[in-house]
C-alpha cells in the first residue's frame, strides 16, 4: 500500500538539542522512518565536536554544508571541508570530529539504522534552533551518566586523547 502523504519539515523545525556544546537538530527520527534511518542537522562551534567513540551496528555519514571539521580515526586524519562527504561504515571504527577552525561548521548527518538520535535526546538539553550553550568539561558524575547512556544506545566512548596518541 502506498503512503497517503509525504512528510515535510520547515527549515528550523524539529527538536534542537545541545550535545557537548554542539547543537543538533533532529530532522527525521527513527520514529518517523520505522527505524530505518535518522537525519541530524549539526552545528559545531569552534572547538566543538564529539570525543572518540564507536558504534558497531550503525553506519554514520556526514556531508559538510559549511565550514570544516577534522575527522580522526585510528587509521587516518582528514579535514572535511564544505562539500566533502565522510562515511563511517558499520563495524565499530573509533572516530571523532573536531571543529579546529574559527567558524561554525554545519554538517548533515545520516545514521542507518536510526537510534543515535535517541542518545542525543537522552543526554542533550533542548535549545532554540541555532542556539549554542557554553562548552563545559563534564563532571565525573556527568561522564558516568553519558557513558551509561552511550552503552544503552550501542555506543562506546573513549578517552579524549585516544586518537591523538
């Protein structure tokens, strides 16, 4: 049976969350795609980006809309600039990305299957679209909570310097 309607979303609609100082807007969640995929619009301020992490059962892809991020894994370092694409296949490669420039980076992230957005909803703070909360070092208690949430959502977190050795 064919669906009766298509789904549309205005430019700034969808929940926006502050996650480790970045602002992630859930464009499409697993609830809307029957778990097939999720799309997340990411704004990453200078110095921002997630620490080293891995997820064996999720493929994650980024398209850089504006700005640049340095993507690191155990095998390579790549500066992804406007128009570049980064694909992190299933399997659990440890990776991170950091905005090392002085301008906000804008990424479109697709995860297959969906689920990563649930982690962001659990650990993030609601914010207005495009709003940034100050980046702060998490307390030991917050780190424990983040680690537990990550594990519940199929993520493994690594120390901040893990990929800089």
